[in-house]
C-alpha cells in the first residue's frame, strides 16, 4: 500500500482536520481477526446485557453530541446545526435497535400446523459474526449508524471503514463505544482509502457487508464478496422524485421541496432531485419556489460540496440542463467550488443527465404534468428507486400514489420524514441497491434465522419419515390432507 497516513480536510477551507493511518490488508485482516473473537464474546452476552451496553453507548454519544457535531462540520463542511440533527437521528436509531432486538430476534414458538401436531417449533435470529460496514461521507454518523447499531444489537461485531473524507468521525464513534464496552473490540474502525475497504470486503471471516456509496462501487464490492459468498446490503443513492398533486398545500410543498433538495448541499441519498407538479398548481407552486429559493445561500444555509470531484458532475448536469431547459434560479455560474448556489431548471428533457443520473448537488429539475398519474409514471421511469415525496391534501389519494411509487420509502406532506422513524426499514430497489437497514427488517438483515423443530410425542399410526411406513399410514395422510386442503374456494 502507498502512503502510511492520509489526511482529512475541511472542504470549506482546505485545512487539515486530522491524519489517519492508511491501513493495508494486513492491518485490516488483523482487525477482522480481533473482531471475530470479540463477536463470540458479544453474542454470548445475550440480548439483555447487549441492550444495557448499547443504551449506555447511546448516552455516551449523546454526551459527546457537540464534539461530534463539530467534527462532522469540520470533515464535511455542513453547518453544525445540520450535523447535530444527523447525530440526534442516529441516537434515536441506537435506542430503537437496542430496545427492540430481543422482541424482533429473540426465540419464539411458531405454530406447527395439523400435520406437525406432535412437534414444537421455535424460531430465533442468531448473530452472523463479523459485519463490515463501508460508509459514506455525506451523513458520516447517521448513515453508517443505520447499519452499525442494528448489527451490534443483533449480536455481531462490527469493523467500520469510514469514507476517506470523514475518517475522524468514524474513529471517534468506535472510540466512544469502547467506553461502554471496554472488554473486547466489538466495534472497531479501520481507516484508509478504497483499497482498505476492498481488503475488508474480501476478508473471508466477514459474514456480511453493509455498503453505502455509489452504484458503481457497490458492484465492485459485490464482486469481491462473491469470492467468499459473503452477502451484502447495498444502499447506493437515488434520483428521488417529488410529486405535487392538484390539491397540495403549495406553500408547504415548496418549502419542503427546497429543503429536501438543497439542504446538505443536495448531498443526500434521499434528497429531492426531480420535481413533478400537476398543471393545476404549477404556476402557484413555482411562484412559491422561486420566492423562497432567492433567500437560500450556499455557505450559510448549507455548506460546500464535500467531495471535490463531485463538483465536476454537478457542473456537467447544470450546464447540460441550462442548455436544454429554462433556468428558474442559478445556472452555470452557480458553481463556484467548493460552493454551489441553488439551481432550479424547468422543462429539462427526461433523458438528460440532470434527470437520469444522481447529481448529489443543490439542484432540481421541475416538470409540469397533466395529472398525478403522469407525474407518477415519470417518477417511476428511473433506474433508481430509493425514496420520494408526495404532496396532497387528500390522504387516500396520497397513500395510493405513495404505494405506487417505485421506491423503498415515500414521505407524504413532508420530506425524508421516514428516516426519522426508526421502525421503518430503509433501502431501495433497482440501482438504489437492495436489503434494508433500520427497523425490524434492519435487525434481521444482520442475523440468520435459526429454525428448530422438536418432536414432543410419536404420532400413533402416522410415522411418515420411516421405512416402516405402510399403505395405511399413507391412506390416513391422504384423508387428512384432503380434509384440510381439498375444498376448493370457488
Ligand atoms: P464510493 O461509492 O466510491 O465510496 C463509498 C465508500 O466505499 C467509501 O467508504 C469508499 O472509501 C469505499 N470504497 C471505494 N472503493 C471501494 C472498493 N473497491 N471496495 C470497498 N470499498 C470501497 O463513493 P464516493 O464517496 O466516491 O462518491 C461517489 C458518488 O457516490 C457520489 O457522487 C454520490 O453520487 C454517490 N454516493 C452516494 C451516497 C449515498 O448516500 N447513497 C453516499 C456517498 C456517495 P473511500 O472514501 O476511502 O474511497
């Protein structure tokens, strides 16, 4: 591996925030080895003790909220207030995962049915062992914690590779865990560049990889995982649509749309990128949107573009959209690295990069549609399918549209609200990835079902799994199954 250390930078000033070891494959494999031993100990603690330790960790993170928020601010450039919000959400997820792990994963009896009348059946979800979490930089606490907290609550050890842009935050999250769990390295961070993540994903002792990042890198990670048949949960961003129906509160919709699109400089996997507004409210919505966007400032309301290379992608999308569509706010001159001012362009062709590819910047395209049905069709015509929004005062209609939206999550009359509900699973379809973090599904994602059937007594005259079985037993079985299942429902 190349250099021994690498630096993280404040994207607003370019100042060095911290220096971290660039850990090569040997160091990564050692960490996984330690995690493997720690995993056995952690699994052996049982649900109650893990719950106690995780709730303690939650308190430690809460006590360090200001310090962590400052670090997130330094490494990502986002305002301290936004960093605080992200950490608060992460805290609620640690809490939910800790409190619900036993209920969701613990041993329970399940029904055996008539044919299994003489059996007792139990189901429980056991830890996998070592879980590798490969994290992003845009929400360096909230996003990885959606995997880390759930994997830990499910009884696994975690080795976390934070993005090379936000290593300090990742290291601190693991350090703080050791305050609640000092005995074994149940949660470790390894730092480095892409190769460090590749070494982690390729370690055969890793039982599951939780990846967040681009679709292209997810494919590479998945290819590395294929070697060992290591399963993966992949959260790869999106191109989320925002639908404004004819009866929407347009002022609220415009306010929410703007925040969903521009906050965190648009560097949000479930950020608003495409807006579809039905004809009846188009003019009034655009008036509200234009009025509000004029007051939003890069460098004040949101920070710089965290990843320098992203500026070129954002610029390419804006330049192209400005040529083919009508600019409502900002334009090519809005890109003044590391900042990008808000950009709104309408009537951009649906096959343009700004409509098809993830921009990850403070930009939106807006299109007028005949009705909500057309809006939904356009919203669904994307390779991505992560989140989305519907604004409508008619709750039934909004539910209908939300259910038909091809995405993992949809918010109604609010943006991104699902992310703050720990019980709701989070994840996408198509190019947005697969698998789920958060909620009961997020706990089960990091566990393996263990099914046990126990014979309580021998069923007289019904020993079906024996070479001693005779025609009389089969006859009884056929009569029983005909009684149970033989009646048609027409
Ligand atoms: P990547 O997908 O390249 O990186 C995501 C994570 O994977 C980082 O921790 C990265 O480490 C790590 N990584 C990179 N290469 C490998 C590899 N071969 N094996 C294992 N791990 C690897 O995303 P970027 O940060 O470069 O951002 C690129 C684009 O991804 C953005 O423009 C945005 O569109 C999208 N994105 C989506 C996010 C989301 O929330 N879904 C979050 C971040 C980005 P390192 O940082 O050290 O390279």
